[in-house]
């Protein structure tokens, strides 16, 4: 159950990032949701003192949310930079 909660948090942060960043393309929304989910999972595993399947703490939830936000920010930093460079911006 804990694993599902962390994955849900990551997916929601990715989706909210798509709204805040005004992402139009469905593929980009899916990338943000995927990045948020992966970031939440990885950071949640690192922060958890026990298996995610056994239990979850508020600190694990917080670290998972931060990991999701960092993953989405990193993905958007690189993809938006590439898109702007393609348009002739530096």
C-alpha cells in the first residue's frame, strides 16, 4: 500500500507540473507524470529505513514529493532548453 501511495504522489506532482508549466502536448504530460512517479519512487526508496511494502513515514512522503518535483524540474529544464535552442534562442 505504501508503494501505491508514493507512486500516486509522484504522478500527481508530475500532472500538477504540467498544469503549472502550461504543457499542451499529451506526450509531454505523460513524460512529466512518468518523471514524477520515477523521482518519487527513487527518493522514497532512498529515504525509507524499511521496505516500502512494510511501512511509510511522513519523512518518506516528504522526500518522495521532493524527489518527484526535482525529477520533473530536471526533465523540463532539459526538454525546454532543447526546444528553445531549436527555435534559435540561446
